[in-house]
DNA sequence: TCAAAAGTGTTGTCCGTACACCCATGA
DNA sequence: TCATGGGTGTACGGACAACACTTTTGA
C-alpha cells in the first residue's frame, strides 16, 4: 500500500474564490490584503486550505461567508490548478488549488474583514494589482470562463438585483463582452426567450421614460431546458 | 503557521481519467479490473495519486500512457470532486480527485495492461458495470460535459481518424446526442463552417458511391475563433 | 438490376440585423 | 422645450428544416 505521508505526494490542497460583482455597470473582483506572512501586505484572492471535515464546495462557501458575511450566492467550481512548480517556494511547498467562481449582488452586503485580512476591497477587473502566487492568472481564467459561460447559461442574472431593467441586462452583457448591442434587437431577443417575467412595476426617479422592471423566471428556464430548448445569447 | 501534516487537512489527492473512444459508431469508456486490494477484482477508472514532482496535467498524461501506451491524445480537466464523505472508508481516508476527460482514436493503439490491472477493456457507455467509489458518477458527469462541450467546440474530431467521411461525423453527433439529423442539412451546415478540408481521396470498398474523405482544418478553426466566429452545431 | 448510401436542389419559414421612429420623464 | 433613454415597427438577408431527387458502387 502506498504511503501518502511520504515526501512523494502532495500535502497542500487549497480553495481560492474569485468573487465577482457589478458596480456601476463594471465588473469587479473582491481582494484582500494579507495581515500576516507569507506575503504580508500583499493582495490576494480569498482562499484557504481544505479541511479534512469539509467538502471542497463547503470550503468555498466558508471562505465566501468569511469575507462577505453572506451565503447563498451563486458559486461554481472552475477547475483545479496544479502545475508542478505552483507555489513551490511557499512555506507550505507545492500546492494544488481549486478555484471557485462566485457571482454576487454587491448591494446585498457590506464587506467583512476576513480572517487574516487587513483590508478587503473591490477592484475593477481591468485594474487588478499584482497578486500573490499565480492569483492574477486565476482571475484571468475565471473571467475567460465567465465570458464563455454567460453565452449559454443565464448566470448573468446572478450579478443583477432581483428586479432589473432590460437596459441593465444589456449593459451587463456589453460590459462582460466589451461589445455594443442594438437596443431594439437585444430586447426582442431576450424577451423572445420567455425566461423573464414582466413586473407591474417601473423604476422611477430617472429623467426619462420610466423603464419596466423584470425578473428572471427560473422555473420557466428549467422547464425549457428539460424540453431541450437552450438558452443562447 | 498552519500545520498541514495535522489530521485537520487532506492527504489524498488523486487523478482519474475517463478515456473515451468510438467503436462502430458507439461511445466507449476504458476501464480496468483491479489486481490488488483495496477493491481487488472490481472495475475502476484508470487513476492514481498525484506525485509531488508532477503537475496534475502530467499525472493524467502518465496514467493515460500507462493504460494505453500512447501519448498526445486530447486531454482536458473536467473538475475536482471532493465531497466530505468521498472515499471516507477507503484505506487512504477521505480523497479528493481531479477528473480528466480523454478523447482517443481507438484504432491508434492496442490496450496495455496498466499497473495493478489484470484486465483492461472498452465498455459501451450505456453498459458500464458497477465501479469502485463514485466512479460511475464521474463517468456520468464526463459524458454530460462532453454532450455540452461538443456543441460549441470541435472536439468530436478527436474521436475520429484523421481522415473521415461526413457520414462518420454525422453518426458521431447522433451517437453522443442520441438524435437523428437530416443528411443534406447536416452536410451543408458543417461544410459551411469552413473548418473541413476536402481531400482528393475517397473511401472505397463500400457497396455504394464512394464517399469523399475530409480532415479537420485546425489552423482555419483557430483563425475563425480569433475573429470571433464561433463554432456551433 | 437492386439496395444502400453519397451527394444536389428547392422551397418556405424563422431569426438576426439595421435603422427609422415615437414616447415619457426630469431638468 | 430639450436631452435622455424607453420602447415599437419594418424590411432585408441568411440560415435552417423538410423533402424530392440524381449518382455511384458492390453484390
């Protein structure tokens, strides 16, 4: 039988969370400044080692809660990263990390101070500072995955408030893909999918015609998927 | 500093490979029968623990090579699986595994006997025996992912010989999705994508009109992707 | 000459695109 | 009354589904 305690196998398995939110139509990621060594005073992704008594999904939820104080946001595993030289010069030696992507509604909470964090801040994804280890790359890969995934799954709604206007939705796609859509065509396309519920409510206080609010119809979406009708933007 | 050698953290990190191939138009998965305990004489996915001196992708390639004798096939990480009770009653205790999906051309090699394997066999994906741990589930998740991915990425070609007919390609999609396509429409659709090179060669020895052979034009595909033109079946 | 699969042609419908246009609201 | 975005209408073109049809091959 193999001896996993020998030096021939890996000891360090961590989880890192790329927590994404929207602020003024721009995509932002949550980072924290480390209070203690290693890498004291440097910015990093919220993360931690996987404990023996928690599943990897649980670990990611624990970390999200520690840093935001809230639970029940959209969270999904991206993938594991474990090149042979990853973190090789850290005090813990070579480490494999499992990256989770979280999509949150920033309005729903105030930032907490996580364990070991002196400061926790939202950064525009186009202006991310140098992070520890390969964390910059982990963010990049997560953004790449988001761009792909949002085309075929309605996960964009996770970033918006429960009630939103069609313009907000359009701006979300435009921000993530860095494109511009024709408004009439965007409206027709998304409405034609039959996955939005038009509310009897309008957003007011804006100096133009008050836009109608909509919400995502998850039940309807699931029904369509069952029937084999796919979402596609 | 955290003590990763304590009992509070995970020791066992493995890689499991779901190796898929085509046989007579049907999808098959490579399994082996274990020679030694634990789970002697039971069927399992090719896999093994990640060594300290190899990356996780390297580990998956090592395993593929051990079981097929060949390298350089399409291989891609699916994701990590690590519920808190996964393999909890194995001799190694709780284990996290990273699953890789390999798409291979079965004609290109003869099956080897991997380390610890008394028998190695292709199984039709609809007739998979009971496997150890959660390996049945790992296969299911891989197939689900393949079905999704094959719609938006031209990975199906990895399962076919380098030179193939349009009918072979059509049957591949029909097998994976369990659907039927209209032949003329399928031809036009795939040819219209401009990612196939028509060869000056025909497949003969068949008792009907000899079909033209094609090959996948990877350079062209990459060019189209750069331009933002997406593959979609 | 027949079965089987290769391969072409045609037609109607639906959907995306482009763009012109009117509507409500606060300043 | 004007700027701003909300929201509708229309016309063109391309892609896809359905299905009829011809061609080539081995048995």
